C-alpha cells in the first residue's frame, strides 16, 4: 500500500529547524585531557569525517570543556560506542559536579591513546586519535573542531572485508546511531545503494 505524499509545510527559519523532524547521525564520544591531567568523555552527534582523507570534525561550543581542552592540548580522541554501551554513553553527558568533576565518565572503561594525550573507550567499534588541525568558528555560538587522524583502532568484527558479506559485518557489529532529537537506533541490516553506473567519488 503506497502512502499518500502530502504537500510540504514551510518551516519558520527564524528558529532552528532541526528539532522539527528526525535526522540520523553518528553517536561518538570525544575524549580530551583536562587541565589537571584527568580525562573527559563527551557524547557528540554533530560529528563526521571531513573529505576522503583522514580528517574528522565535530561541532562544539567554546562554553564546553571539550572545546577548551581540545584547543589547549591540540588533540582529541573519538570513540564509536557499541549499542551495548548506550547507557554509559548517555551518562557521559551528565553535568559536572560543583567541583568541576564528572564522575559518570568513569563508568566507561578506557585505555590510553598511543599518539596523543587522551584515552580511548574500551570495546568501541572504532577509535581514532587526532591532532588538532584547526577550529572554524562562526556558526552561531558554535564552531567546528577539526583534527587530523594520527592513529586508528577498530574491532575486527566491524571491519569490512572481501571475504564477508556486508550483512554478516552488520550482524556481528551493529552500528549505534543517534536519531536527533532524543532517540537512538541500532543498525543491524542495510541494503546496497543503487549507484549510477561508472559513478566516481
């Protein structure tokens, strides 16, 4: 049964439109080092590879410790949690205590990064270490924090492989996605995209 397509409704662009419909985004944990040497993990969903080379960026605001830490230390890490780590990932967004600490960050097991000052989340499907490339400000109160990937680690079960069908990869290592605003999805299956013949990057 085909669903009727309704006429589009014009949205009021005097306020942000992004809360008006669901949009799929990654859910990652950005790791940075605090001034006292401890480490912070902050969930982000406005995060993506930049171009086809090894650059990665995430949206943040100067009001957040993640921004201050990444720009001061000139480095950050990014970990892609598994669906089974959803609750701990969510708790990483807990506000800081009066003394500035965030005890919820300790709920996620971590290991030291190898090339930058930071930590990676144990059990993540992918984890990268980035040296700060630049910060692009001017998106309202937000900016884009951009890093160059200098080290990367992946769960073997999550890696694409010519010997394994895509369905087998997703079944073995489901992808955790954030469905903005306020929902999540666990991606266990997908279909081949109908690219035009001879399409190139």
